[in-house]
């Protein structure tokens, strides 16, 4: 059996973890990155593609021998139509991708799970506080902007339409901007062990909002800098232990709700992207239904993965371990779609 993935996002971690668990590995990559992936001993085969349609052809060439591990680049760049043409088995529940790609469906799922979320404004006219306006898809914060009133919101949305980043207002969501510390709680749901594991926590480093923090206030006002939220990296975090029971309760509720709404439900890695307020509330503003790039911090294991496995366990390796256990128990159909 071969573990394969698209060459981007968290591919190195995924393939390194697969090799640690004894699998053959394949990366499907843009020709421009082919030489980069040749640097790593744990990648057995490299399939390069000319364009995204060719990427699907390359993925499907492995359908009899491989399992494809999805990540953010698969969700965002291949798109719903191309993903629907993939014939190779995908680890996890590919039906969740459609929910993840739509901000309104994301929030609907979180609310049905009983998870605390920011207020959503259905209309620009309803804005009465600081909001963040977001785009659909796994864009890493690209195009997001803040608005303190409806006038600023209208201006920002008009610019997005004029720049052809979006076509209309249906492609955005208006969300209350919650003040606090961002914490991205990473989890793994195991069908084989029937448990949710807290895996790690990261904080995302974003430009230019994090760069602005380094400037004295006088320079910010003089230049009229508008904050943006494009993710460029990740920082490790460890939460106060008193926060962990709430985070785990949220994760279990999320898993149970996906079983009801998107059968067979959540499989493998996911992330509840949250703000922790000064009242120690965890407010979840998004989720990712697959491995997140913040797990790249923990290729040798996180403080939490050690507590479950007592050995170095990256998320990439945890995925491979689940596949290995499923294969040994003849239950691959439970962890792939």
C-alpha cells in the first residue's frame, strides 16, 4: 500500500509519518516543485503534473495501490468538481470538504454541535460592532478584512468585487470580531479506537496584522494601514490545563454532529479554530475538517500526542498509524471514502 498526497501544505509531514509506519510514499506535485521533493529520503515516488486537471489524472493513476491524504491545498486548489473526479481512496470523509469550503455551512455545523461561536450578521445593515468579513474556502486568511460599521463593510466588499476576488456578497460571511488570544486546537478522531485525541495547539502568524503590532501607534495612524490576515507561519502553544476539558467536549460534540449531518462523520484530523477570551471562554470561529498546517510544528510529536502514545507522533504519522491499524483489522472502509 502507498500513502500519497499533493505536494504542498503538510505533504512532508504526511509522507515522513507514513514512512515511519512502514508505508511506501508518493507525492503528486507541480513540476516546479519536483526538484524540491527529491531532497527527502522518505519520498519513494514523485509524480509531477502540468496543471490541476493533470493532477487528478496522476492521482487516479494510483487508485489500485494508494490512499490519498487530503490537506488544505487539495480542498482549496483542486476544488469541488475536480475532487469529485478522484477515484483513488481518500483518507477521511471527503463529504466534509463541501462544508469546510462554505463559511455559512461551517457555522451552521458548529452551532448544531452546541459550540460557542461569534455572532453572525446576515445583513450589512445589521452591523453594530467590530466585525471580520471572511471569504469561503481554505484561503489562509486571504481577502479577510475588519470593519467597524456598515459603511466600512460596504467599502471593503465593493473592493473585493472590483478586484474580482469575489463575484457577489454571497461569497462572504460577516462575523463578530471576538477579542482574545487565537488558539487553534488540533484533534484526531479515531474510528478504530473510538476516541478523540487532543493533538496540539498553534497560533497562526498573519501578515500584516502581526506586523502592525510591532509599530508604535503614531506610525499606524499616519500610514492608515489596513490590517490583513494572510497566514505565513505558525507558532506552538500550550493551553492552561483547565481549558482542555472544554476543548475536548467541543471536539466530541463536533464529531457526533458530523456523524448525524455528514455521514460517516469526521474521520482523522480536524481543527477547531478558536479565540480564548479573558473570561476563559473558548469561542470557535471556524473549523478545518482535515490536517492543518499548524501540525507541521510537531513533526517529532506535540506535548499532547506524547500523552497518548509515549513516542514521537506527528499528525502525519498518526494518520498512517490509523491506516495501518485499520488495514490490520480489515476495516479500511471505515477510514476512507
